[in-house]
C-alpha cells in the first residue's frame, strides 16, 4: 500500500495527489502524508493555489473503517479537514469516483469542488451506526441547507454529480477530467480571470427558521428508532446553527466518539467487512473461472424466473426450461413481470428490456441446454426429481459445462453422483425474492473442481449478489441455523410461551418478523414435508415438538390457507392471534404431561441466540463454514437477522462466550443432544479468544 500524497509544484499551483489504493481510504498514513504535503504547499512562497486530487479509481471513499475502535494515529481526520478549511491559500478539490463519508468531508473543507460526470457523493456513516465526524454535520447544512443535508445524512444514499451541482454541493461538473479542470480554474484565478466562492458567503445565506423547521421535521419523522445515530445526526445539525462554530465541531466530535464506541456500530462495521471478506477464497487466488455466457435455467417457478431475470440483467443469454408449454409460458410471463416492474420503477430502460428479452429463450426439454456454459436447476425440492434432471443433464450438457442445483437442503454430493462429472457440479442456493435478496450460498461438494467454485463466485458478483461458501450438510449454513432457531422456539412454545409472545420477543430483538409469522408466510406445509422426509432418520430419544404437525393436520397451513399460527380474516396480510391455536398448544402440552411455565421475552431472546450461535460453532467445527463472519453474513443477508447485531457469532462475542456457554450447559440438562455446547466454545474461552478472532 502506498499511502502517499505526492506534491507537484509549478506556475504558482501545488497539485497534491492522494494515493492509497484501492479506494484512497483516509487512514493514518494517508492523513499524515496529506498534512505534510499541505504544510509544504503552505510554506512555499511560490504556491498560491492548491489543487487536491486523487490517483486511481476514486477520490477517498471515507475514513479507514478498519481504524474505528482503535486509537487513531495523528493527525485525526477532523484536524486534517480543519487544516484544509483554514488554509490561507485556496484549495480546489478535484473529485472523481466515490466521494463518500470522510472523503466528502475533506472535499467540503475545500474552497471549491469540481466533479467529473459519473462521480457519486454521499455520507453513508449512518449505515455504519455513526455520523460524519470530520465536520460534515456542520459544513454540509451551511452549504446546501439543513433539509437537504439531513436528507443525505439520514438516508446514507449517494447522489450523482449532476444532482450535487443542482444542490450546490459541487461548484461545477466538468468534462475531460476534474484534475485538469481544477488546474484550468487555478490558472484562471491566478490570471484574475475567475473568482472562487467565499465561505463567508455561505454563512450569510443561512435561513435560521427553515433550518429549525428542517430539524423539527427530521426529529418527528424519526419515530422510535432502534439505533441512536439518526437522532445524534439531527442534534449535530441543530448544534451547527445554535452554537458558535468551534463548539459545533466539538459537539459533533463528541457525538461521533460516543457512537463509534457502541456495540451497534461495531456490529455494522463487522457486517461491512464480512461482506468483503466472504469473497476472499485463498485456495482460489490463482484459479481462473470458466467463461459463462449461455445459461440454462431448469424450472420457471418464482425461483427459476427470478434467477433468469438476474442473469439477463448481467448480460447472459438464458434458456428457461419447463416440463410443458403451459408451465413454460407461466415462467416466461414471470420474467416479463419482473421486467415490467423494473421499467415502471425506472430501474430498467424500455430499450434495455427489449435487449434482455431478446436474450431469453424458452424450451420444454433439457436437450435445448446442449450449448449452455452453466445450467442452474431450480426444480421441485425432491432428491429423486433433482437426481433425474442431473442424470439427463449429464447426457446433454457439453463437456466443461457447470451443473448447479438450487437446492436449499439436499445433499449436493448425492445429486452430483447422478452424473459422471461430479467435479462440474455445485450448489447455488438463491433466496426469494431473488431480485431483493443479495445472498447466494455456494455449496461446494466433495468433488467440486476449484475453477467451478471460482466461477460461482465470479458469477455471483456479476449479478450483484454476495456469495458465501458452504459445505454439504442438511441445510448448509443458513437453513441449518434456522432449524436450530425454530427448534429453540418450539421448545419454548411447548414449555409455556405462546407463538405470539415468541414473535413479539424476536421482533423486539430486531428481527423484521418472528419465527411463527415467517412460517405462516412461507406456508407450514413446506417444513412439514421436510419433517416427514426426515422422520425415518430422526433419533427417537431427541425431544420432538409436534405442534407444527398438529396445525398442518388441522388444515392450518399458514396465510395462504387463511389460518396457521395466526388467523388471516379475508387473507389479510397481518394475522391476528387465535385462541384456537392456544387451545391446540395447551392440548398438546397436556398430552405430553408438560405444565406450562412463565417464559419472559429475555429468556426467549437468550435461548434463541444461544441455539443459533451453538449451531454456528458446530458448523465451524465441521468445516461447513470457513469463518464465523461467513455465518453472520448468511444470517444477515438471507434470514432477517438484525444487521446492527452483526449476526449470531458476533452477537455471541458481544454477549460474552463464558456467559453463553454457561447457559448452554444449563439448558443441556433439559435436552442434552440439542443444547450440548460445541467444543469450540471451551477452546476459545481457554485461550481468551472470541469467534471474531477466527475471521482472518
Ligand atoms: C467515515 O468516513 C467516518 C467519517 O465521517 C468520520 C471520521 C472521523 N475503509 O467494496 P469494495 C476496502 S466512515 C477501509 O469491494 P467496490 C474494502 O474493504 C466511512 N477499507 O469495492 C475492500 O477491501 P479488500 C464512510 C475500505 O468497488 C476494498 O476497499 N465510507 C473502505 O464494490 C474494495 O472495496 C463508506 O462507508 C473504507 N472506508 O465499492 C464507504 N471502503 O480489497 C465504504 C472500501 O481488502 N465503501 N474499503 O476486500 C464502500 O461503500 C465501497 O467500498 C465503495 C467501493 C463503494 C467505495
């Protein structure tokens, strides 16, 4: 890593070029180098204007996230921004790429901002549970008004260069490179042919009434947020108006220090880094992925059509295969509907839709996939059905084609064994709805070839998904932990909690919906079928809660049936609590001789987390997942685990491994097989380590 700020001086202009690949993050090294270069420019009597620019693909995309939680080296980013803002010589910032977070704050400290077309600017700190802590909450509202500044800071979303110019966030969008434009402007200024905007001018423009109204509106729009950052951002914007300037900066600094130390901010940083880490596969570093252009998708249901749409969007040619003309027409219609919605929302132009549609073909036999580079099977979740498809694919697919199954539970090795080329077979577990869910579990079989795994990762990235590698077991990473979650919840249900209490406890903990609400939405018959499939191999000594089976037997199959754990009068979206379900549960308890006991929300939350983290520890021990952060990522992206809690393994770290293991030992007295703590707990505790220490 270079971490340089090179300086070139000529004709009264000092050009400082920041260089810290890949995204010019403003880590301590780069900050120090920039401070030194700035000092040199200020000291040099020949320099009258300073141009600040960045090498590589982007202007700084922010502070260095990896430094948070550690003591930052000097100079701090606020000090650096103050030095730029206080510069006796005008500083022109030449922006390109992603101008984010601390990077935008550095630009805000400059006197002038020029951007290239394609530049994006934003303050995404709120997504990391923090706030712009290098002057952003103070300078941005003065520049573009409190309402718009709050909009940017509370959403965390970037805006394009043209919009930034409209708002006054950049002074001009210039063709032909922003650095060259900055140099032209500097020369014109030195020749007396151009003026530069005055910072004092911005202060005079402030309308205190509009400012306070914007603050009040933002505060009332907050509702009851689970995270503190948005409220603190609003406080800082208010302080920017009400306090003297230096006190406003100090106020912001103190709020930043508070937030960056919270467990929520630590969890959100963990989630950000986990996403990037998941792509790192050391054993594949030198493996070349296979080329993928033509893809066959077997099955045109919700899943198959969603996958086909994603592939078309990434430029692939797709052949959708169904068993007959009617099913094929329905599958193609689903893709068309996805396209229509994307056009209506402005995410796809009508021309792009035409181009994508032209790359889509339909067929009713697998023979049409003879030329495919990759086939993704998304047929009915049944091993015999899938094995039959793979045996036929083995006959028709060209040598070297990748054969992927979208199974969510089944044994990928057994499916691969239906072919004579198990090295080409892999699992690609997508999630519904495919357009919205960013996760793909890449399930690697015992014989899957390295370049097939590398191809899966490359394809996931191409279609905008995050790939997480998993080994073969029942349910891989996500569904296996989900099963543990539901089992813990079912034990509590039988012991005395109502499904409604359990759902409320998990929603209060941060999940968007509780386990029984989710079951109702998905349809109870899906998990019922799976339980029946596994019934023959179930250990009769293990505790088995049959309440879900009883509901299915009573025709309560979930929302689609108008009743499940909840009642859905006239197919309402939100269910209502149903005394009949409570009676059914009470009868089941009685039949088993269980006397209902009091269960608190805290106990529900504790047990569910302990069960998930313990299953995660087993998954690590068995090598199904390579790192704890991969497990966390699967649960965050695929299962609604609250991002600000970082996933079950980070949440376990934060709760304390010793305390959690003790709980598991206590619970194991009730049901040994399910609750017995994995050996990994003890190993970590003995060595004073956490799950997070296993990530790198
Ligand atoms: C902040 O600025 C706080 C201040 O207000 C106050 C301070 C006092 N730091 O995502 P990619 C790494 S908070 C460290 O794969 P892309 C990333 O880990 C910050 N590292 O590329 C990866 O590393 P590796 C506000 C960072 O093209 C590599 O760069 N800023 C940072 O898909 C490539 O990243 C943000 O929140 C960072 N800030 O997307 C922006 N950013 O190669 C966060 C990236 O080892 N960054 N890395 O795997 C992003 O949103 C995306 O990275 C970006 C590029 C859109 C820039």
